[in-house]
C-alpha cells in the first residue's frame, strides 16, 4: 500500500516521455492507443472537455499528440510570451539597464498621443 502512494507522487517515465500529474490522479493524462482514433468524436470530446492534449500510442510507444484548437492556441500564446520574457531577460543581462515603467509609458504617450 505504501509503495503505491510513493509511486503516485513520482513522475511517470514511459517510452522516453515524462508525464507529470498531481497526486490523487485528478490531472491524469489521457493516453489512448492509436486504434481509438477510429472514434474521432470521442477523442474530440475528450480534448475539448479536458482542455489538454491526448497522447496516442502505437505498439505501446508514444506516437502522436492530439489537442483542441483552443488548447493549441493557448500553448502557442504561452510560448510567445515565454519567448518575449526570455528576450527581455537576455537584453537586461547584456546591458544591465533597467527602465522605469512610468517614465517609459509617459514617453510613449508623448510620442504617440502628442
């Protein structure tokens, strides 16, 4: 019994893919065999209801990831924000220069609003 609880707390590593989930299983990833793609309506419903990707396996190995367009767009948006933050961090680390937000906004207002 104790072994099962300990195992639940660990990340699952299967076929080179690490899947993390919260203890208690409330956020267990959806992993389905490729044959389940025959029922596209069910996969679509799962993707939209859970708002997370469905991992598709082929012969027991990870092969595809299917997600709703909303989940994909959210992922792309988050990646763009992360890239912008990384760019600003790189700029700061190379120049060491910080700007006061109030001064920058006032400058932008003067420049664009007159």
